[in-house]
C-alpha cells in the first residue's frame, strides 16, 4: 500500500483525479475484469500486465518521458547541468541508440552521467520465474541489458552509464536508488533541506507519475473516455 499513502499536495500537482485514482486502486489490487484492449484488440491480462506494457497508442513513451522529466527537473533544481536526449547531438550511429535519456554533467569526479530510463514489468514471461524467487529481478535484468547496450558507447564518450529502471508496480532498481540518493544529497545541500525530506519528495513525484501513467493506460484500454481534468492529471 506504500504508493497509496504518498503525501498529497495540490501545489505540487500531486493529486489524482477520480478516474485515474480508481484505476490506480484497481491496478494495485490486481483486479481487472475487462477482457479486451480497445486500443489493439489484444486480450487484457488479469494483473494489468498488458495495459502497462502495450506499445500501441504511445502510452509507454508518454510514461517514459514524464518520468524522465521529473528526474531532469530535479537535476535543474539541484543546479546540475543536465539535458534530455543527449544522443541527438551525436553521429548517426550513436544518435540512433540514444545512449542518454538525460546527460548530467559533473556527476561524479567530474565525469558526466548518462541516465537511461526504462520501465519493465515483473510479469513479463522473461522475468516471472526469477521474480517469484527474488524481488527486483526484473529491474536487475533490465540494468544488465542497458549496460550491455550502452557501456561501450558511453565509455568512448567519457560518460558513465547509469540505468534508471522502474518496475511497473513501483519498485526501482538498485542503480536508480543510488543515483536518486546522490541527486537528493545535491538538492538538499542546494536548498538547505533535510535529505530525508528531499528523498521522500523525489520518490513521491516519481511514483505518482508512474501511477498516473499506468492508470491512464488502463482507462484508455478499457474504452473509457478521459475528462479534461483527468488528462491534465495523468
């Protein structure tokens, strides 16, 4: 129930409209009775796996970009020089691989960090047997996959590859946890705030963004229409 007890504040845009909140509850309790995805006509899974992983309709991309923007804005608030989609300024081969969703300069010992954000579902058949034995296995596998794809390119460019992996139900990978801890330290120093408060606020924003995006995907795939307030809150 942790993701449902985040401290809400209207001034921080951390409120869920009623439609997305209802479907966030549905997703959390793993009860989904609609049988078919209205977007792609595939069957919806009982545990919401299809709805939060389907590539149709752009929901996965939108969720990725919203999470990326939370991290990017936090970097800016901490006065860390950072820019999104840094691969766009590279040569053709590297540009196509997009080695950095966010490039943060002077991250550690003067070396830039290439943050590569992704969301994975622990219910993916590739992970599910291991996930049943070890919590966080889906995030670990995604981190290894990101390192395999990006380490060589990042090393050539003098960057450190740091995967920021979120599991679709709210858990974050160990490398993301370490990165967020460092980011919170920078921001706490900058704002003269307790680090514990900054960490809580950062995870609150990230996980509420994740819940909103998943709720929106569920709503649309169940054929529900979104009100204007629901869209702006999603």
